C-alpha cells in the first residue's frame, strides 16, 4: 500500500528533526519503504510517499517521530491503478 504522508514539524522542532535524522536516519521498521519526499521551502512542510503492507507498520514509524512532528496520512494509489480499477468496474 502507498501512503502520502504530510509532516508538520512542531513549533521550534525543525532543528531537532534534522539532528535526529542525521544521527539515526529515517527510523523505519522492516516492511516500510521510503519512496520520495518534497519540502515546502519556507515552512519545511514535508510531503512523503511511503509504502507498507498495512497502516500498522507505518504507525510504528510515525511513533519514532511523533514527539517532534505531526502527521497526516492518506492511503493513495497510482493514477494507473485508479483508472484500471475504474475500467474493470465499467466506469
């Protein structure tokens, strides 16, 4: 399953996020794959595409950062998958 993850650094925590990332990496459990990320330059708002077989694995990763970051997670599919499913359904 693919997930679009929006990270909002808590006020004053941006430097601590960077320090933790530099010292410990992404802190992802087995079964979670990072695909790509983008940051909004002014605020540092981060958009990531992550993959996991279920949401529980992703929640384990989020728990490693939740003291510094607030998360919004949405299950997504690729455009190709979306339209193929619509075609199969006759829509």
